[in-house]
């Protein structure tokens, strides 16, 4: 399936909502008016075109990825840029300092880690999950693999793992010692289909909802019902769904909180389809 093109800001985060408008504007601009439209955006955003800029382009193993990524490169070249190759990251976690578990997302991540394995096998044991031998790209991988299915490995990018290793080395700590500092509470992640994910805007590192009106108040009231609880919601970056995260003192309470917050999202953020059902 074609997952489209994802754009991120220089910090690796989702673009602000104002840039979605620019994306729509460019997608609907006729070819002969494209440069004029780009110049208008540059002027409106006060972009200094004298500064050198880098565009990082990644692709996965979908059949559509080659043509989509090439379209991006063609656009860069049309504006006077040039390109060179790169590699996408894979999700991972460390069990100890000799064993790395990698979530390949049934895509290019697994392929590249297999190539890396031959250079590291003397010093590091690699275990690759979702390696592409079966299953669809990204299906029940990443956050779904960890949070929804409650399975190992946990973690994010290889760069995060390397940063943690560096900090632990400076602190003189092992991974096991670091692991004892924090204990996960039972948690649950759910998804709610909505007519337009942009109705939800967040702040505080996506932990509080600014819009729609009343949603954050509803979440706060629900959280107060449970011990050691918290919950937050954020819009998906690729589809019209809202992701709901919840944790509490027991799995039963985490599941109940996640369901109640899902109902709040469904009612206040334009839910579509069937109303979220209880997990138990």
C-alpha cells in the first residue's frame, strides 16, 4: 500500500499545522505556477535562501517508494540541489551491553541491520524482529508491536540507543543499573478514527490537548478516577486517527482509562465509524 510522503521539521518532529496548508497549496498548484507559489511561501516565511540547506529523504520497501522518493529528488534538483545516498533507521532496545534487539518493521530497516550484523558479530549479538520474512511493512510493528501487543523490544532509533550508551559510559553505569531506576506502569495504546485529525492540536511535548475545546478537561477528569494514572492523545502524522495513550496502577485500570478517553475523543473530536468498544 502507498503510505504517501511524510515531511518532518529540522528537529525530526511533525511539521506545524500551518505547513499542512502549504503542502495542500503546492499539491494543487499547476506546473507553470509552481515556482511563483514557492517564492510566495519563501517570502511569507522570511526564509533566507542564501543559507545552505539539507533535505533528508528516506524510503521503505513499498513498491511505490522508488517513484515517490525520486519525485522528491527531482524537485530538489529542479531547485539547484544535488543528492547522495542514505539509510533509514530501525527501532531497537538493549537488553545488556552485548545484545541488541531490533524491530525491522518488515522493511528496509531489517535489510540494513542484516548488513550491519556482519561487521558487529564479534562484539554484539543482534536479534531482529519483524525482519520482513513474513508480514506486511509496518503492520503491527513499532509502537503497535510494543504498546498494543505488549512485546519486546522497546525503544526508538539507533541514534537514541547510542546516546544512552554514551551517557551510561560517562556515569559509569550498566544498562541493568539504569533499568532499575524506572519501572513501567501497566499501559494501553488505542486508536480512534476521526474525520479530520487536524482538529486536535497539542502542547507540552504532545502531552496536553489545546483543541478541541473541552477535550483536555475531560481527560483530566477521567485521569482523576484512577490511581497512578495519566493519559494523553495526539493526532497521527499519516492518517485520520487519534492515538490514545493511558497508564494506571493496574492493567484493568489502564484499559478502562484508555477506553474512556477514546470515548471522549470520539465525541469531541469528530469520531467516525463505530463508537470505541470496551476492551473487556
